[in-house]
């Protein structure tokens, strides 16, 4: 299945299906573990954004330094 097929599948989910999926996640992980998982995902996303911003700023600084030397 291609990525487009996966997105098409997710787009075809209705309210009942989403509710069942959320209920299954609650059963698998428990109500106490879900906030911990969400916090961990949030930290991971934040670290990823910080790293990409750092790389972008380093590239911009490198380009500016290169332009100034000319």
C-alpha cells in the first residue's frame, strides 16, 4: 500500500471508527499511560523542531558569511 493509499484510508474513517480506535488505545495502554505517551511524543516533536531550526540557522549563517567574504 502506498502512502496515498494510507491517507485515503485515514480520510475515509468516520466518527464511529475513530471512537472505536480511541477506545482500543485506552484499553491497550490504560488511562494513566496515555498522558505519559503524549508528553513523550510532545518532547520528541519539540526536540525535532529545535534541531531543524538550529540546522536552518547554521545554514543561513554560513550563507551570510560566504556572501560577506565576496
